[in-house]
C-alpha cells in the first residue's frame, strides 16, 4: 500500500512538473510571438507609406558602393491613417513606382538589383534594391533631383562611412538631411529583418562580415551581440595583392580572371607531398598544404595571372573560413552567416567557405549566405528608423510622413 502511495505521488509530481514546464514554454513562446508581432505592427504603422534607406557599403577595391533600399507598402481596405494622404504625395508615389518598374539602370553606374526585389507578406509591401558607385554620389544626387524623386523628401536614414562624407552633397543639391545610424548595428538589424519577415528565425548565430577586413560577431538577438574576433586579411588584402601580382585594373576584373585560373599550378597540395591522400587525418590529395608553395621552385613566367588570382582568392577565403570555424566552435553555434560585398559576384569564395566549414566541422556546422548581403545595412537603417519613429511619438511620425515624397 505504501509503495502504491509513493508511486501515485511520483506520478502526480511528474505530471505537475510536465504541466508547469509546458505552461512556461507556452508563455515564453507567446511572449516571443507577441514581441515579434509588435515589431511588425510598429513597422506597418511607421511605414504605412513608401520609404528610402541608404547604406554606403565598403567594397574591396579601395572605393565604396552605395546601396539604396526602397520600400513600397501596398494599400488595403484595413489601412487606417490618422489623416488622409495628400493628393500630391499620391502622385509622387505613383511616379516613383512607375520610375522603378520602368528603369533597370540609372546614370553611369546605378543598377537596380531586380533579382533581389522581395515581397514581404508581414509588412504587406515590396523591397526594391539599387546600387551605385559612391564616387558618383554627386551625379546620383543630381539625378535624383533632376527626376523629381526628392519631392518632399527631407530626411534619409543611412549608414556606413559615406554617410558622413557625402552628407553635404545630399543637403546642397537635393535639400536632403542624412540620418546616420551605426554600421554594425544596422547590419545585425538588417539580417534580423530578413530572418523574421522573409525567412525563418534562427538565433544564436555567428556573423562574419567580409569587407576590406573581416569582423566576426556572435549574435544572440537583434540587440544582443558582440564582436568576438576579426582579421586584417580580407577583401582589401585580396585586391591589394592582386594589383601587385597581376595586371588587373579593377576588382571585378580580378574576380572574373579567377574563373579561368587554377590554383593547382601555384599551391602545394597534400598529394604533391605524400603522393596521394593522407588517410590518417582524412585529408584528400587535393587539399592545399601550402598556399603559393610551388612558387618556390617555378618561375613567375610559367604561371598565368589567372592562376595567381585564383590561388590568392582561395588562400584568403580559407583563412577567413578557418577564423569563422574556430570562433563558432568556441561559442558553440552551428549557424554561420557570411555577408559582405567580397561575396558579391564571387561564387568561388562562397563554395570554398561552404566546403571548408563542412569539412572542418564534419558536417556539424553550416555556412549560410544571404543574396541581399550588400543591403543589410540599409535594411537595418529601415528598422532602426522605425524604432526611432515610434520612440518619438506621433509628432515625429507626422514629421517623417510630411518629409517623404511618397507618404
């Protein structure tokens, strides 16, 4: 009888603990879902109209690219505004929509990344993505002003080093004031926006930003992250050495050259040393044992520029992958996001990183890439500006609506 009572008490205790943990889990999930919905609601209210966001993003050739994100929110019958939108702004919205849908290039360097155009069901609108060389900023601002795209636009959220450098040009030519936001913070928020509105959410993760150098961040949430490592060997290193070793005159030319090259004529492999694979350590014969190792015994004239560029790209990329893997191991995360313009137009590095992370982790980790990688800063400025709008209340909301041509 005593044993039965003990068993009953144990069963009741176990049932209570299971029920309590289920309730606690439900409450946590409900809180997370509600917080996410509040974010969406805030974005929808703050961006009940179209918006621009700009990121002066560093490109690995000593110059920069400027990235513009334009958000067009669709109108519906449930849209409740505090006051109706003016007829002039409706006209501006229609003109901007027509302008974007009819043009794929702007001026001498402006390009609309049509393949990246994305519909967000959560925000009920479409994101457009435009890029141009930032050394053409004055021409770009003049183009904006001459085409009337700056109608009623008085403030423009932005991030990146060029936000300070080119602020006067926007103000002088188009009467636009640049609202500057922190670059790293905007990159994190931009990825958060993609993960929560366009993709599945997946915290924690490691973010590896590859620009002229490399920054490694451990991310636990949109506002909870830290820079844990980095490297001075990045895209700037690749392009600088390419200029010394080859006859390439542009970064894109160097990347195009890599496609036609082979690092096997330049690098020393495991097979070159051992005559085949090193099975004890599961190293295939093709594994690079020494980058540029064969250049010890061969002449410069015997290898092509394409081979040198390919070897250099593989060396830089493998080093970045090693830094990323070691930090992911240290911080016990399996998801590694690689972002930055070093990966734009660069499938070789993406494949090398994916293979390296899979190889070193024995398949436990995964390298992830974002096709919007160069626009994360601008997307982050979008989210940061939404939060600032909410924080300053209706007066600020009204002011920003008046300041935008499509509000």
